[in-house]
C-alpha cells in the first residue's frame, strides 16, 4: 500500500482578519492583483469596502466579476484575458465556491498554452502544465461550504459538452487563505444551510472513502463534529460569530480531507449542477441519504464510530436520522423531482455522466452505470435503500 499525503496552505484565521489582505498580498509577492468575485457579490457593502481599501493602497485594481454559480470554461478564458492584458501578477479570489474556483483557475491558466480541459483530474494530466507560470493566489471565502480555498482543484463546466470537469494541479492551492467569519455574517439562512450541507458532504464522504489515510479521517471527523455543533445555530442566528467561524473551519477541513476521496454524492451532483444549474450544496444534501443507505454494508462500522465522536447514539440509523432531520430543519427537498421536473431528466445521460465523474472511484461500494441510474431513480421517487 502506497499513499501520498498533502496538506493545505497558510491559513490566517479570526474575526476581522480580512483587514490583513494587503499584508497577505505582500507576503505572496502580489503587487498588481486581479480581484475575482461574482456578480452577486460585487456590489455588496463588504465587497465595496474591501475593493476601496485595496484601491487606496494600490492606486489601481483590476476586477473580474462576469460570472455566477457553476462557472464555465468561457468565464475562465475571459478572466485570463483581463489578467494578461493588465499584466497582473496574482489573484485575490473573494466569494463562495464558484468565485474561488474561477480565481484559482485564472491564476493557473494565465500562463498555460494548452486548453483548460487538458488538465482534467485524470491520471497525471496535471503534469502537462508549466507550473512556473502559475500565479500566486490569496483566497477569502464568504461562504462555509466548498472549502475551495484549501482545495487543489476547480470545478468548471465545459459548455460544449455540458459536463462539469474537475481541473487539478497541486499548485492550485492559494498561497494564503483568510478565514474571516465577518465575511459570512450576512449570508442568508437558505444559502448558509446549503453550503453547510456541502461541507458536511465533503467531510462525510472523505471519512467513508476507502484507503489508509488516518490524518484525513481525523480531520473529517472533527469537521463533522463542528457541523453538528454549529450549522443549525449559524442558520438560525447568522450573527453568531463563533458558529460562523466553526463552519468556515469545517468547510476548509472538508476539502483538506477529501484528498482521500469523495463518492457517489458528488458523482450524482455534478451532472445535475451542470445540466440544471442546481446549487451544488443543495444537490449534495438531496442525494446524501440515498447514497448513505446504498453504501450501508460498506460503511456501517465507520458511521457508528463517527456517531461516538460527534455525539450521536451509536447506530447507522441514528446517523441517517440526523441527516434527514437536518434536511427537514432547513426545508431541503427530499426528492430530486422537487427541484427538477421529471420530464426534463434524461436518466441514461445523467447516469453515464455520473459514472464518468472522478468522484466515483472514491465510493466505498464499487459502482456501475446501472447503479447510478438506480440511485437517480430512488432520489426522484424518494425511496431510500
């Protein structure tokens, strides 16, 4: 058995740490940053304030924000053009998972000559890149979900095929991450819940993934405990700075842990995100109990050990009920058919896409295309295994 273990970058944590952004740029040797955020964030007061402070110090700041959730290859191409035309030397990625993915991808692609799809997370495709041309990144997440700030990949939709691709390189990691819970205080309850369930999915699937990686397991366990401790509070009382900080930590921990692997929750989600523009955290939350019960024979012992650590009665059924109760608490639909019309769902196409997803290999139970179709059918009809 051979494994390669890697852990994330420098993380500056605490209330108000976003005020250290200029220092983070200096440490990262970024003098002419491209500020990357999405359309929904660019005009918010906190974003306007941060941009104003940067302009006061730098004199000039280039900005790219022409994208929303589930970014595409075209978004990356447009951002790279702005980056190179203005001779930028680094990226400030500010926002949720989409903004962080776009920022990281721009910093990665600004010096490459091959198309972005040549760096999909397959085998050693990442070695095709000229790593000397990857620019430094400072990342500031404003949601507690994807953990993209400590991840070595970006999820980007190929608009020509309609497939969400995972673009990977070890140097996708930001130079410095700033976890400031103040940046998440105004996040609406609905988005707090969906992104929080995304963080839970990352920690849960990483913990259940096969293979020997006790450090990832330990991080994933603590990540789940933090979610159990703080997600409901963060949703109900968004101004609770401690709950917000614990959720930011849980999100970063999830993406750190899932270097061990993910699974069918993500395999099923990515095609739905790409085809129907469904929020990734929401789709993960919907698929979670179906995948858990499908994998029950392979993961029961691990789930029971997780119950012991996070403070649940020690049984698979109690863990499952916790997941179902969380979804009910947050008004998350039980069935995929509640957010996507049945008539629009091409089961054969989605199943093939899900099977081809890189997350599939990390599922505890070996999967087939037929399994993917069955999982989709159960999630449409609302029947657990």
